[in-house]
C-alpha cells in the first residue's frame, strides 16, 4: 500500500463471507488476472498486465489499496481496490475503485459490501469512479440503487484483419502517399535513432493524454511512467510506430500484444492534427499485426472522442460490448 487512507495492519475484515487482507505482490497479480478472466472470458488478462498497472501506481506515487478476499478453503474469490493521484489544491478529487468476484460467489450483497467498504477507505474523495462491462446490466442497476450514476461509456471495437486485408492494405498505401507528400516519415521506434526521442515522444503522448475526453481532471503521465510503459509486457519497440516531420515527432501508435491484441495508444501532436497522421499510423500497426499472424485486433475509445470513433468506422471496425463508467458523487 502506498500512502493509503489508514491500514488495518493484521486486522482482516469479513465481507460477504470472505476474509479480506491487503495484497499487491506478483503472486496476487496472477490471482487478480484469473478473476478478471473468469468475469469476462472473452477478454482474458495476463498477470503481467495487472503487474504493469500496479507498477504504474507506484511510479506515479498514487495512493492505493488492494484487497484480496479468500473463502474457507483459502481460494481467492474476490478483489477490491482503489487508487488515485495525489490530491492537488483547486482540483476535483477523483478516485477509481474496482470490484471483482468469481462467478461462484457473485451475489448482490457481496457487491454492495465491497463498494461500501471501498467508499469508507477512500477519504477525501469528491467522486468515485468504477467501470463495468456494459452488458452487466444487473450490476449497473445495483450501483444505481446505491446512489451511483451512469457516466461515460468506453466504446470497444474489433477489426477482422483477414476479411479486411485488401481494403486495409489499400488504405495504408494511400496513407503512406499522403504522408510522403506532407514530408512526414513513418517508422518504428527501433529504427528511429534520434537524440531526445524519449522526451519528444513523451511530449506528444502527453498532449494526447490531456485531450482525451474525460469527466476527471486531465493529467498526463510522467516521463518515468512513459518509460516504464515502453518496457511493459506486450509493448514492442519494433511494433511501436512513430511519425516524424522536419521538426520532430508528430504521432504515435502501438498495439499491445497479449491474449488479445489491442490498440494500446494512438495520438498525434496538436500541431499536426487534421493531416491524417493518426490514421496512417494506426493502419501500419494493424497491417503489421496481420503480417505477424494475428486475425483480430481490438480498440477502446471514449464514447465522445469523435475523431477516433470516425476513424474506427472508416477502417471497418465493428462494435463489441463496451465499458460503462459509474460515478458516485460524495
């Protein structure tokens, strides 16, 4: 726990018939990945992905607590957590909370207990935010009954790289021609031997962070977190695409490779927007994924991020169930 809101020490609260204790080590990441996958088998999660988010919390000096709930047989059957950035004067105080429970122990009273418990642990927050698969309507209604409200929806999409190969190839070729005419070079990170590349790419990524539609105050990732992200599981520098003009980096796009392949991040510099940079980069990533033998890629975007949603539609993505954000105003 980093800067949490008061610890239980060796006290272990009982919630919904499960014994909870503070957690957070590598072995616990494997348990949380197992719970996440059991809750949504269509989107399996690797332990390394959980470990990355936990490492990011530490790098960014976030305040967090993570609790594992075990049954009488010492099996991990539930997970409850919160995290937030350090509070800043004059900025609304938001915290993210998460609840997972194995299908064998799913019950309305357990979910209610866990959300109430987390609410009691996050002291000083003005808003709590939690994400639920939008098809889990019973859980959404449960939170509404506890005073939560529906907020933004993270739209999810899937692209069939086999069915769309010829179309995507033609679009990519057109994008390369457009970039060449504009004096913009597309290449992967491992081939971009330029001084100050890390800092320049971070600056562009930070602009993207700040411009993503969000109900929470926008805040860019630190340089340390950006560097750690580059080295995280599933991110490969020979598959991370960059765009350069005469003045430096103007775009980034990368897929994250795991049990499911996702677009992890795509953005362009403010000064280069409207020139097709993000589109050209994203096409390079998906064609590369096809060359590596993958059939499908997925992406997720805020439901109000109109430029990216328009791009997804152009490229032939089809909608799949998204993520409903729920907010409790304290």
